[in-house]
């Protein structure tokens, strides 16, 4: 894993992406430099103070699932327990598995929670507006881009544990 600090200009560019794509009620503190953990080509963990995010592509930056204080700013859908194992293996979120919708628009970042424990399982990009999706009996609703593993959900239903504790500073 390669670790580096971004330049001020690159940090600024990423904060602009976050400001544009994340909910308006989330206030990003002034960022000078962002610490980057290169996971694989094009995918990185971004760390600044108490904010951890996952950069999936140049213009897609998602909140890290272990950061519950960040996740509360994002709209979510709640899924039934039958959908959990598929979501935790990376499947797109389908309409039949969704039991509750917050309001969101196509292209928004949306989190996914399970029905029984209200634990955040995934984050992704809305494929359609919540208003349209809630009226449809089937179809893809969210492109699943960042998710916990199925084994992790089974081992720890009461608390989502950090997958890379040293890298991002959680236990």
C-alpha cells in the first residue's frame, strides 16, 4: 500500500468534488492537505482529520462505512435481511429488497442499511430518483460501490469494525 500526502492544489480539487457531490448540510473543514492510501490502481482511501473517504474514480468520492458521523448526512435505503448477503458481496441494490426510502435524486450518493440492526452495509450512486424507484416493483436502484464483506456483517452485527485500522486510525 502506497501512502502519500497530496499537494494543496490536488487537495483543493478533491474537496471541490466532495462539496459538489456530498449533501449540502455536510460542512467540510478547511483542508490543506489530504493523506492518501493507494489501495489499488485508481482506488484510494482519503484521510483528513476526522474524515475518511473512499475515492472510487476521479469524480466519485464516498464516505467510509466506518465513519458513522459522516454517514448520517447521506440519504439511505433500508433493505430486508434477504438482500444483505447479496449487497455484502457487491450486488447492485434492487427494488424488491428495499423496504424504506429516504428522498434522493439520480446520481446522489446513497447509503444502504439493514432492516433488523440499522447497520450501514454499503454506499453507492442512485441509478434513479427515489420517487420513481419507490413506485416501481422491480429494477436496479443503487449502484453498489463500497460495501462491507458478508463475513464482517456476520461476525459483528452490533458494530461494523474497521478493515484497515492502522491505515485510517480506527480500532
